[in-house]
C-alpha cells in the first residue's frame, strides 16, 4: 500500500486529502496512459476512471508495461485499471472501452470529474475533449511525446490557452506525380507508390485520397493521364482476384510491363540510372522462406520479398472478394494489419530493387507508411510524471504555479524546460465562447423555433447579448439564420440535436467581432421545465477585441500593422490581405529554440504543439526556466 507521507510533507495534509477524494478522468490508456495510471495509483489518487477505444496489440508490449502477451486483443483501459488496483488496492478504478467523442459522454458526464488528463493519439479526440472540458468547466492536463521530445501543459477555461488557441495544421506531405510514377529516388517514394497507388487501386473501393491525389495542371496533365491509363489496366486485373494467377498478373504488370514502358523513354535515363525489369519466375523459386511469419526487423532477400508479395496479395484478394458479398466497401491500409502492411512493404521493396534504391525492413516501412515517430518509453514515463505533478497543483488550487513543461534532447544542458502558462488567445475560435448548458425535456417534441423563442425571451440579467438576428450552427451545419428558416418547425431530434450535442448561436450583426458567440451544450432536463439554461454565473467576462488599424489611419509607429483589409481564417486567426495575396500573421519576436524544435515535430501520443512556427506565440528567454 502506498505511503503518502512524503506527499504530505511537500504539499500538506489538506492536499493529500483532496487527492484521495478527487475524481480523475484519464482519456487514453496507451504509452503515456499506462505510465499515468500507474503514477496516479501510487500518488494518493483513489478515484480514477479510464476510457480508451483500443485493444492491446503485440506492438504495444515494448513500451506499455501494464500489458502482457496474454492481454493481446483485450481492452487497454480495462486491463490497465485492473493492473493499478493490484498496485494499490485502495484505488477505486473503473474503465470503459469506448470512443470519448460519443454523445453519451455529454457535459454532465464530464462535469462529474474534478480533473481530466489527456493521453490521446489523435487530433479530433483531443479537440473534442478540450471543448467538453471548457463547457463543463473542468481543468484539463494535456500531454504529448514525439520520440525523445515531450510536452505537458494545463488548460483552465478563461485563465490559460486552450488546445485550439494556437492552430495545429495537419502536415500533409505530397510528392510530384512524375517522381512517384516514373522516377523514384528514395524509399518513401516507393512506399507512397505501393500504399497510395497500387494497394488503393487493387483493394480499396476507389483510389485513396493520399499523397498522389493532386490537382491537375498543365505541367502534370500528361503524367496524370498516363496514371489513369495504368489505373484502368490495374482495375481490369480485379477480375483475376481469387485465382492462382492473380499475384503473377499484378507482378508482371507493375514490375515488367510498366518498367519496359519506362525504359522505352530513352531521354529519361540519360542522366539517371535506368530501372531493371524483374522476372517473376526467377524470383518465385522456392527458398524455404515462410511468408506468413517474416522477420519484421530484417531487410529480406529479393526472393523473400517476392514470396511475401504473393502471400499477402492472395490473402488481400480473398478478403476483398468476401467484402464484395457484404456491406463493406473495400480494404483500407492499416499499419497494424499484417496483410496490408506486408503487401505495401513487399511491393515497395521490389520497386526499390528495380530502381536501385535502398530497401527497408517491414518495421521501417511501417513507420514510414504510418507517419510514425517511434515512441520512447522513457519519454512517456517522464511526461506522465510531470502530468501528475501538474494535476496535484491544479487540485490544490495552485494554478499560478503550473507551467508548460518540455522534455528536450541534445540541445541544452538540461532535458526538462518549463515556461509560464500562456493567457488565452483573444481570437481563439473555441475558448472565446460563452459556454452554457441547455436542458431539454424532450428533443422529439421541442423544435428549433422553440429554442430560439426561449433564448430571445430570457430576462435581461440572462440576456445572451446576441441581438435579434441570430444564427444557429451545429458543427459545420447551418441550422438557421434570418434568411434560412426551413428548420424552425423541425424537432431537435429530427435535426440530430440530442443530449451530448452542441449548437452555437452567433449574431448576424457582429461586424467587428465584439459579440461573443454562445455555445449551448444539450443535456437532459433536471426539472419539469421543457427548456432551461444553466451556467450564467460561471461565464467569464471577455475583454473587447483589439481593433486593427486601417490603412487610412495615421500612425507614427513604424511597427504598427497597417492594412486595407483582413480576414479571419477557419481557426479564428487573423490574416492580412494584400490584393490577392494572403500573408501569415506577424509575430512580435522570435520563438524560443525549444518551442521551435518541438513545433516542427509530429507528436506520437498527441499533437500538443503547433507545427506552424509563424503562428506559435512568442516566448522570450526570460520566460524559460531550466529545471535541475
């Protein structure tokens, strides 16, 4: 049983008592999640709830130490919580295997927790949890790792930056079509060809909108036309699926006929090494290699790659034919699906062989095809420890002492650096909102018009300050505005507005951004009233937005931003317009080296940091403290 006397000496008996009574939600039970759950159980937290959608996979066992081989295919959250209760029997741990974005996890569900700790691995879920915590007014501790790098920060509505305050663009790497199709020079070119072209054409319902999905221009129209012809030829091979000749026909098409066609273009190879035609008969000779159990970490021999290609192509063909007789639409590449991974690895390496390019192991191909930065167990452990320290400070009402902490590598004398929590971005499209709860007795009987009438009829002390011309939006759907009233008579249920959903009310008269939109979280009624709104007493007061200086205004300050016009992009960030050119926002000073380093990396566990340096807030050297 864990002795909490050391914690009491550091934080006091009162804080230890708070930890034991606090209800903690841990979202994610993977690399960071396992370390986090273990730390919480051993640090005096007694009420822990874990939720994760995934099952345990063999590849998880090298860094997620609460799992063992016997747990493969079982629920991550359930196995992890069972493990921590063995560490500390006093812990009351519960678990769910579910998607945190499901509507059943509404604002009331989040509000039952005193703190939420995120250990997620996808951007959509992170954004959702961020929004729900703002609506439920629950503090959130964010975390992320990318190899040897990591970050932890605290999000508290109206006091700190939220997850959306700085834009986090998803990097989408594209390659020239001519390079992928005709002149590959690196392993990634071959992997993109195998995954986004060959696999998609053969086994998906339609071509994957991946790296080869590009806009047709005058420069690439010939290449795209040729690519479409090749795609049509591959589509005809689908008729051979399930036959003994299927793998050979595909092999001959892409490694014989297509390469012969490329070799006929003599000018293309004047200054390049020409590719080599591959012979299926020579490469398919028996070698004793077992394609069902390849060595993932070895670079296979050419004959072994060919055997793996034949094996995986035949298995995928059987699965695709089975799908044609069901409601499923086609196969999708999944780095954790052995058949799809082996097919991509085999075809990519055979193409590398033909073009004289370095070959990669299955493990390396998996990392490149899945855009994976390998997870480091030690980084996960450090980040999980920092999360618990931040959670203790939050529950002890010591928010000013919280920091954004970074784990860095190789750049500085110390590996952990911290900076003060940033204030909310005044133009954030998520936290510059007034979050309220709309309790509805019956969504099947209450219409959208009823909601609008109710909102407009609120007392002055509960006025939403939106004026008369209100627009209603749910996600990306426009439900109502003064020029579109088709939905007013429709019940909320018919519009898909049920408990767990959110609708945003904005003003049509908001020309200068001074009116703060209202987000209503739909929840079950607690009284006999058909409609009721809660949360007015907790809504923060937002300062007016700073006005941009127009070009006509006089200014003696050369550093002032002067522009004829501006626009607000989808993230709520201001961008300046100069004729037809949209420029990025200007920043006051250079970003600190650690922020620059982290912002350029994709995070494995989560994407906490903006990958766009120009939109990262400025941090001065005085703000950074090095931890011993």
